[in-house]
C-alpha cells in the first residue's frame, strides 16, 4: 500500500503537469490574437496614409487636366465670332477654374492630414514595436515554462516505472481502473473519521472499522480505495 501511495503521488503530480502543458499553449494563443490586432492597427494606419497620398495624386492629375483644358479654351476664344458661343466658353473656363481652386484647397487639407497621419504612424510604430517586443519576451517565458513542465513530467514518468512492478498486480489493476474512470484526482483516499475524503459521503461503521484494521475497501459511493492515515504515516497526504 505504501508503494501504491507513492505511485499515486507521482501520478497526481504528472496529471498536474500535463494539465499545465495543455494550458500553457492557450496563453500563447492570446498573445497571437494580440499580435494580429497590433498588425491590423498598423495596417490601418498605413492604409490611411496611402489613401491620402493617392487622393492627393489624383487631385494633382485632375488639376493638370483642367488647366490644360483651360489653356485649350483660352486659345479657342480668339477663333469664336458669335457672342453667345464666346460667353458660353467663358462660363466653361470659369467653372473649370473654380473646380481647380476647390481641388487646390483640398490638396492643402490633404497635406495637413497627411502630415498628421505620418506623425501618428511613426508614434504607433514605436508603440507597437515595443508591445511586440514585450510579447516576444512573454512568449519566450511561456516556452520556457512549457519546456520545464514537460521535462519534469518526463522525469516523474521515469520514476514511476519501477513502482509499477512493486505494487501487487490485483491492487494495481483496481487502482488503474479507478484512475481511468475518475479521469482526474486520487484513486486512493484516506478516511476522515467516518467520511470518505474523496466524495465526502459517510462510510458504514463496519467498513470504517475494517479499514482502520488495515483491510482494503472501496467507497460504496465513489469507488475510491480507502485507507487509514495512521496505518501509513510515511504517506500522510
């Protein structure tokens, strides 16, 4: 029984380490989400800058085209004989000049917005780079924690193997069946007075007396094996 309790202690520690190994990668997945959010934020800032630059370039091209058209109309004025046609063309030139003026005003606004966007982009890049570096540090620590947990688990599994051959086969089989059924937690638990410390249900007095006398019994409620701490002082847990 002493050996079985030692085996269970190792199994519980291995179980805890496996749970840590399963949980640790979830921490990294949170950082992956954070990385994507930062990348999306930076991409959005870049997109704002590119959009403004494109709008500025399109406005400049439009101004060039309208100014070229104005020059063409100015030349045509000298060839027009009818006053109505002359006035209509003057009106068209005036409309084009107003459109050019509006575009020039927009370009000035774009340049101001662009300066602000570039300044903000620089600031955001610095902040995001700092956050990315901190994420890398945290991920390195997580990888280290995972590696240490895996290494400790493997060491415990190595220590566990010799104990398997030292436990009476029938007792080992019962222990393993209970462990498989319970999935987690101990399969062998001490009595707490007249209560099973595994499920906290009362144990019949006769069973209690037999367990106190050193006989092996399973709890009728949860199926766990019961033992008395006083009979195994070296494994008081």
